[in-house]
C-alpha cells in the first residue's frame, strides 16, 4: 500500500480546512463530507479533491462504500452532532481510538481519567445544595461553552436552571486564573509526546464584559456566557514546559488501561496566580484552538523547522504508518 491508494477525509466544519490542507501538503488526496451550507467554503478554499454533500450529519453513516479507501480524521463536530454508537459500529478506517470520543462526551469518565493521571482538577459538587462558592454550571458534550453560567448559591442555581430543565449538567468549582489550552500530539510511530501549541479562547460575552465599566455591568444585569467565537495563540513561559510535558505523559499513561490514546489531544486548563495548573477538561482529538497555527506554531517550527499544523502532523503520522506497513496500529 502507498499513499496514492488512500484519501484523508473528514466532515465539513471545526478543523476540516486545517486537516485537509495538512493532508494535501503531505501528498494525500482529500475529501470532505459536508452539509449544504458549508459546501461553498470547501469549494472556495480548494482543500478538498472531492466534496460529498449530505443533508444531515447522520447521513454520514450511509457512506461506507464511498469511504472505503479513506481514513477519517475525527474532530469536535463528530462529538457534537453524530450518534457515537453508530460511529463505533461503522465499517471505516478511523484515525485514533474510536471509543475515546464517547469518553469525552461523558464528564464522569473524563474526570476519572484526569484523576487517574494525578492531575489537579476543580472540585465537583455532587448536589446543588452543596454549592458554597463560585461554581460554573456546565452541560454535557462538546458544546463549546454555550449556555454555561456561574452561580454562588443553591437558590441562584435553581432559578437559572429553570430555563434549561432536563439538561445534563456538572457543577464545577470556578477557578480564578487564566485559561490555557495545551495542544498535545502523541506519536505512536515514534513513541514520543509532542507539544504542538497553546491557545486561549475568545468567548462571548465573557471576553467583552471588561469593555464596559463595572457600574454599567451591574445596571445591565448581564448574564455571563462562554459561547466560543474563535481562538487566540499563546506562547508560554519556557520554564513551564517541563510541567506541561509531565502532565501530557501522565494522560497518555493512564489512558493505556482504557485502550490507549494517540494522535492529537488537548488539556483545557486554568493557571492560577500561584502557577498551579487546574485541568477542567480533556479533548481526545484535534481541537479548534490549533486553527490559528494552520501554517505552523512556534513549537512545531522549533521542532521541525517547517510549517507543521496539527492537521499536517496527523497526515505525517498516517504517511509514516503506511510507509512502514504499520497503518493498523493507528486506526481504531
Ligand atoms: P461547529 O461545527 O462550528 O458547530 O463546531 C462543532 C463543535 O465544536 C461545537 O460543539 C462547537 O461548540 C465546538 N467548536 C467549534 N469551534 C470551536 C473553537 N474554535 N473552539 C472550541 N470549540 C469549538
Ligand atoms: P469548556 O466547554 O469546558 O471548555 O469550558 C468553556 C469555558 O468555560 C472555558 O474556556 C473557561 O473560560 C470556562 N471554564 C470552564 N471550566 C472552568 C472552571 N472550572 N473555572 C473557571 N472557568 C472555567
């Protein structure tokens, strides 16, 4: 088998442009499975050799035949919009460990995984009655922070939950510090952990509340929300690097018992003024925070001396696996 026999495919949204561009740069044929509204985008950027239009994300499951020679690279839209049980059963060359996406959408499993790895995590309150400090109310799935809110007392919680009855939520201690998203890549081919970059998010309205005076904020009776709009690149203090590598290694190690993680993943953290790093979530696939680095991050440049995005790094791994006859090891 060589790379001419294989295409790289993904569904159209989230990080598809980056994944497909990276695959093309490594010499793969590419295609995208896209809903109608996004088709003009993939046409415009010319990153896909073929575009398959679908009416609904779940039509993806009817495409086994078309995807026969394609390796599917998953991203958050899979977690957000697709039936993961169906995805698990589909006959498909899937990059990564298919079971892992379901862990990500289950906050309990996610939590066990992080604790298993010995990472510092915010306190979880098992009942609203226990709320005794600032707590962030978060919903399940890769929702990008949509609808989250902060409360300080049980009464406040019940009042705000009224509008979103029946939704599954988690109550997490609100950590005051700066958000920092760490983009990892664990290469199974080279048995090496890499850090590809860092970002922070640009969230509405929380990132704009500081643009109005405190007295006006109070008058407007604002509700904070964390709906993601985009991502901003960050370079971190170099002296913090050992800590981030250590954290990533622990995650890879503790995932071994659950079937293993490889390829891209991200730890979503808050760094406190004491420089303690609290991990509040893990994404077990490429994150959109890698998009500002479509032509490489400072860290991929330092490692490779070339413009390597996470999308391209994935394609490099797939290519290496094909060329060394180890493709099976990275498909799950
Ligand atoms: P979309 O295809 O844009 O609807 O995104 C798919 C999922 O990924 C949604 O749940 C989004 O909230 C999440 N998402 C999209 N873009 C970003 C981003 N830049 N950062 C973090 N999450 C995102
Ligand atoms: P998530 O959907 O879990 O990535 O969270 C969305 C946003 O909520 C993050 O970017 C943070 O700004 C904020 N956030 C989430 N969890 C916490 C926490 N425990 N403490 C403080 N801020 C948080």
